């Protein structure tokens, strides 16, 4: 199990997702055109879908679209 999923299972509301405006790490990934490595992008992957609510996935989708990331 990845650290990502361990953190998700221990938090009632994931801090990285719910933080308004994103995180510094998200900003760095955006500046380097690597939003594909962001937590938000991982949340939207099919293999992780069961671990997140529709609301959490929508927050991630909106944030990525706001920063110009094309979602497959």
C-alpha cells in the first residue's frame, strides 16, 4: 500500500485536497508543467476512485481545470 493511500485512510477530510487554493507543491508542479504528478491528478485516476468521495473528486477536477490541466 502506498503512503498516499495510508494517509487517505487515516484522514476524514484530506488536507491536501481541501486546502483552499491548493498547496505550494501544487504551484511548483504547475510552474513546471507537471500537474500530472499532483495529488489532485492521482485522486482522479480510476484505480483510486473508491477511496474518494464525489465531492473530493470534483474539488480536484475543478482545481486542475482552473490551472489549465486537461483531464483525460
